[in-house]
């Protein structure tokens, strides 16, 4: 039940179509590969555009047509603001209203409008075929109705026009292509057609026996506005959630749904259920903004969106209370791009059901030892910082798990078993990774499947939004979004003739689906999933959703579709590109993952919890939102690589003040000091070596644990074989071999005697002692002779000391 205190009053004056859009229709259609939608758009824009009639997916989906330049022969553009009723019955009156704008350079007078129709179509396949060969809408026509006033260059006039179905000769149920023809007179005095808009009129007399189930998956997604350290780089999110912004309009669509009071129900509920797909990273950013002053681009307290963010989140809570919520992967990562780059661990960690303390999530092929070799330079090209941005977050951050984040902020339990393919399809190995991460069902686009026309109901059978996809380890359950209808909704804001024309096309396709005979007793099912960056007109899209309650249609949930009719839609179309993200930026992400994996092996504790802020940064950087912004993605990826690589620089070996160590004995240890400036404990290895390993041998101290924010003294065993000076280079590595900090050069001075030196010294001392002993013996012998000489008789002579010979 909706809380009245949270009720948001609908705005009756929606902003002009296209206001505030950051990306064009071409981008939105390219993301989903909306083939059927592109086939539909020529009818909306008017006759003359020719496209293939088949709804099968092309190898490379074309971009939606942009608004043509002003035609000199058709200088007046027409925008319909009213077309009532949405479906007519025989004898009913069709009322149109709108505006005429003179985009030319000449004044136009004698203005008049009329509605003319073409031949009726009774199936969706016929309607799509009509897009390839547009009906000239000349089968019948109403009379011209004058438009008062003169249309000056750049001026706008309003008009209203009414005609009955009898006037147009509409005798059968079905869809009638119609053309609103605008005539006028130019300076030459000749009357001619000066403008037109094509649309369709739906006539329905009898409701089908089996209703067609229609479900909606509505995205609330936006690329990140933060850098890898978590700081806001701009305040652009404020404009998006403020009144009139894209996200404000997207949320307003669900808020504007009319409510109905079912018999016996205690309170009114929305006329149709909508499953809201939310990127947890978006909710996290808005929560940070809503907390109060926040820095932007390094400027303290420069953020201005606290009030707007808080209001938008409060509205989202009210919507979440009435509608199901699906948690997308954190940052809406490009799962296929990461999988193709060999990073299944990054895909797994980003999934909404992943937990910070639930394990690393890396596959056996994603080990620190394997990834350490990916970077020739060790990935230490980042600039070291003081690390204050993420220190507190690293201590108590909830990991990248989106479910927990949405649960805390929105107060609901989101679904975590559903993955929505950003590009419309998923690789078989990506499906396997997602399934291992708890994903049970995926949402893909019909245009991305080899037999997608079976989903649309144009191949002779009924429409069905349920199928299976081939995965590496077996089939995977899938829901298939109708690319045609999803594309019509996504491009409604840029449809020729205005959003009301888009709504009428959407309704025409659904009614034709509901009227075709279906053999399956379960009926038909349709899933509408607009592009992630949809920029809607709230009133028009809310009306589209409400159209689901018309006769022959039945509002449904995703759970209803999962239990409904199934069809064989083939296999995913092989993408034209191996990775949609820019290869240069993706290479930086690969390097970052290798550095992250190496650091994970050095973390004391649970790596997934300790490294959660950096895992979230990687997911935000690898978002599918960057697919159409390669330059911005490259910049974000370079920042990510630098930020994560800089973590290595925060574990350092401190050199002595004068660069010299002295060893007092032959086995005195080499005392080294390690500084850990990271907010978590790490394991390190010491790598100390001499230039030539002569005279000094340095032992292995083994793996050492260094507490966060602490210094530690390590005693490295040595053996000195000779005294003197030795050049030693010392450094730190992770257990996986990744470098930490920078190597330091040390001069080791030894005053101790080694074994050889000691032997020589002792030998010299012994020899010196022997020499002194010899001199003492000789001295004593001389002295004895002197005493003997004193005892000789007078006149005796000493014998000669040398031989006289």
C-alpha cells in the first residue's frame, strides 16, 4: 500500500520531448539492436522510407533514423498531442489535436488539415510488411478542416480535427494506416501539401477469447559520476534527478500509473505491475549525496544535489513498495566484455547476490600467479596517494553486493536471480559464470536471437516471451524482450509526429497480436524492456503501460511470463565485436584485475571484504554505460588502473637515514623497517640481494604480516665472510611476487671478521708468538754464555763465531 505521505502529484505539463537528453535515439536503439523497432519507425516518420519487412535480426543493427532536414516541399512539421480514442468502434469519432510549426522561410496561408486512410491490416506481420512498402493512405479520406491564422516562418499554430469511422469507410476490425495531411498556400498562390504525419487507427469490436499477457521491465540506470577512489568528479547526477531531469522523468513514468480498486481489495493498486530494474551503484551514489555536503572534483562541499537526491530516493522507496525490484549487477557491468577479456572473477563479484564475506569469487583461472604475469611492468605506473579517500570505506564497506545495498536503502527485498543482458544477448561462457553466481534466468532481446521472429508472433505462431538459451553447462532459462515494442517505447521522444504517435504504434502492434489466432491454450506473452538510458515523456509512456489493461490484453509480472508459453527462439546472434567496450580501456581493466588478484593473495583476512571498495570501482568502470563513450571509458579505466596500482606504493621499505647499515658480527641480522600505510594488514616477502654475493650472504625471513597503519622491524639473517662494504638492494613483494613500494639501495658495512680473516689473524698471532718465543730463547742462551765466559781462566780466548775458512 502506498504511503500517502510519499504520494507524488503528477505534473500535468510534461517537459518538451527531448529536453535534457544526453544520448540520441541512435544510441538507445543500437544498444538493444532493436530491429523490429527500426522497421516500425518509417511508418511513424511518414511514407517514403523503405526497410526490409522481416523481423529477423541483422548482423549489425542499424541506427534509428534521425529527424530529416526541412523538406522545402513540406516545410511544416506536425506534432500530435491528442488522438482519441485509442481504439475505436464502428460509428465512432476520431479526434486529433496538435500543433503546426513553420520550419521554412515563407509565410503560409489558407491552412487546412484532413485525415486519410489506407487498407486495413489484420496481423502484426502485415503491419511490419507495410513498413517496407508504405500504404499511400488514399483508400478513403475525410474532408479538409480549416486552421485559423497565418503561419509565419518559425511560428506555431494549434489545430483540432474530428472525423467519423463512417467517413473513412472503416468497416473491419484491424489497424488502418492513416496520414494527417496539411495543406496550405505559399507566396506563389498555389495550394499544396505542406506537411504530414503518419500514424494508425485501431478498430476493435470484439475482445479476443484469450488475453495476451504483457509485462514491463523498466530501467533506472545511469553511468557513474565518481572516480575510482569514490570521489565525485562532477555534479551531473543532480540535474538528472532534479525536476525535469532524465531520471526524474523515468521515475515519474511509474508514479503516474493510474490505480484501480479491485473487488474486495483493501486499497487501490497500480493498473499494471512494473518490474523496476535498479543499478545499486546509482542508489549508492544518491545516498552519498543525500547524506549532506559532498565534495566535487576536489572542491570541498561543492555538491548541490543533496536535497534532490534525498527526494528522488524517497520517491523510489514509494515506487518499490508497490512494484517488484530487480537488482542489476553493481555498476551494470558489461558482463560479456569482461568475460571475453578473461575476467570471470570480476563478473562474479559484481552480481547482486555476491557478498563481501562470502569468498573471493575468482575462478581457478583467475589466480594471482596467473594474473601477475599479465603486466610486464607490474602495474606500478599509478601515482601514489595518501589513501584517505577509501580508508574508512575499506573498513566497513558492504562489498559490491547490490541486494544488501538496495535492501538497506529502499527497505525491500530485491530479486537477485535475474540478469538483464545489456547488449541484448550473452555469450555461453558468460551464462555459465552468471549461473555460478546465482543467476537463474536472463533477459535478452528478440533481435539478438537467430529465431527472434518467433518471439514477436510474426512467424505464424503466437508471441511468447519465454525460451531457453544454450549455455556451456546446459540450457539457461530466458525471458525475451520484444525488440519492436521496446524500441518504440525507447524512441518515443524522437518519433516523427510526437510521442503520441509512438503510443499509437505500440497499441496497434499489441492489438494485432491479441487478435491473431493462437493454438496454445496458455495464450500469448510479451515483455517490454526499453533501453537502459530511456528518456521518456512520463505521460505518454505511463499511458502505454496503462494500455495493457485494454480488452484483449492482460497486465502481467515477470513471474507470470516465466510460467507462461515458451518458444524456440534459436541461439544468440554472434556479435560483430568481441568486446563492446573500448579495447584500450579494457586492457587497463585487465591490468587492474591482475593487480587486484595479486593484492588479494597478500591480504590478511577475507580479500572480498577488504578489497570491496576497489571491486566496486572496477565494476563502475566496466559498466555497459561506457559502450558508446570510448574516450570517457578510457579515461575512467586509466584512473582505475592508477588508483589500484597505487595501493602497492603504500607498503614501503624504509631506507636508513645515511643509507648505511653496520654489522657487528659475522651472523648479525640485517634490520629492515617496513611501513604499511594501507587500512588492512598484508603479508609481505623481503627480497634483499648483493651485487655479486661475495663476502655477504643474505637469508630468507619468510612471509611476514604487517599490521595496518603500522611500522614493523624485520631481522633478515646474514652471514659475513669478510669485512668491508657491500652494496645491497632490498625490496618487498606480495606472496604472489608482485612488487610493493620501491627497492632501496643500502651500503652494508661489516667490522666483524669472517672465517678466512679470522684464520689469517689467528695464524699471524701464532707466528708472532713463535717469533717472540724464539727471541726469548736466544736471549736466554746468550745470557748463559756470558756467565760461562766469566768463569774461563785468564788468557783463554773465545772460539771464533764463524769458521775461518
